[in-house]
């Protein structure tokens, strides 16, 4: 595995691997570093589907809003390089902010509609920063495939919309949420949690599972009932402060009417939530499929 820091060097290394090893397909795993087993699962998925795996590690300043944790976002380059190599990466791209944004950018990529709710509502401008940096990475790397975790299901929907609308020649590969043994979704931000917050954060996956089971057993049926059960379950935990709990069609992310039957919907339905424990904001979700799928 090689680590590179400039766009020129990265492109040269990709071309060298293609020609010297007679390999053709490139898989990209975009990350902000502080890699965990969720990221490792994306790298392994890329390794299975691609000849060459490129992992980018870049804490993207333009997707952080005022008061968010850009300066304190966890960083550990040595640990990240070891994790990427262990999972099978061929190249790791470690650009500086100056490399990615050498001048004040006058261009942003903005996807409408699917960015208006969920995290887009509580983090204005966040997804403009995501789509802009991902589009830059697509142009730099020219991947055949790009791998994203479904823990941020809205991000997957937004990137897929951008790729469709702008005719990017890349296939987006969504990958399953990876969880700790006790159910907590893996996140780089979990390191911020105190022991009490970490323990209480389990309510997120537990509430999603409880609501999914209630829907499947027809104990509840509608989107309104599902939302109420999620809110009441999470609210029993003293440290949880709910940002949002929503039931939306996926990938459109349109809100379901309260009276709509969740499992009677004609397309997949996403139960999505964002909850703060102390200063740490966590997201989680569960994707449900129509009856018979």
C-alpha cells in the first residue's frame, strides 16, 4: 500500500497500478479518517469488486457548520494507514486543505429536495459541502465504483441523486451499517461519548429494533405510530436530546403521512433519527421494505 498527498501523485500511482498489474477497475472509499470497522467493511467490499482500491482521508472543512466539531474531529494518521492497509487498500490519498481547496472556491455542488429534511434541515449547507468534495474526489480518482455506508442513508441518497443528475460515470455501492456487539452503530464520533453517554446511546438501535418488530407483528401500522413509538422509547433515556425522528420514503426521503401504512408503502421506508448525548450528535436508521420484498 502507498500513501500519497498530491493529486498529481495519486493519478500517477493509479495509472502505474493499471499498467503494471494489467488492472482496470478502481474502487473509491471516501472517508474523513479515524477509521473503524465500518470503514474497514467498505474497503473490503471495494476489494471484492475492484482491481484497485483507493481510500481518501480528508476532514472536509466545508461540510462543517458554525459551532460544529471540525477542529476537534478525531484524527490519527498512523492508525488510519495501518487500518486501511489491513483492510486491503492499495492507495491512501491524504490531501491537505490547501490541496483540495487551493483558492477560495467559487463553485459548489448543491442537490435540492433530498437535502431539505433530516440532517439537511438541522445542518444547513452540510450536504453542499459533501457533494462538492465527493464530486472533486470523483474527478480526481475517476473511480468505477464508490462505496458509502448506509449509516448515513441520507448521504447515500444525496450522492446517488448527484451521480444520476450529472451523469457521473461511477456506480455507487451502498454498504450495510456495521455495529458494535451491543448494537451501537460504529462512528468516529463515538470516541466523544462518556461512559454514561455510551451506555445510554444504545437506546437508538434498541428503539429502531423495537419499532421494526412492532411494525412486522402489526402491533402498529402507520408512520405516525412508528414515529411516536421511537420518540417515546428514546425519551425514556435521560441523556438523550432528540434532533429529529422521521419516517420517510427511500431514496426520495419524502415524509410519509402519519396515516400511511409503513409496510404497505410501495417503496422502501427509512426510519431515521439524530439524537445528541451531551455534545455528541449520533445518527442511526433502519431501512424497511414493502410487504413481500
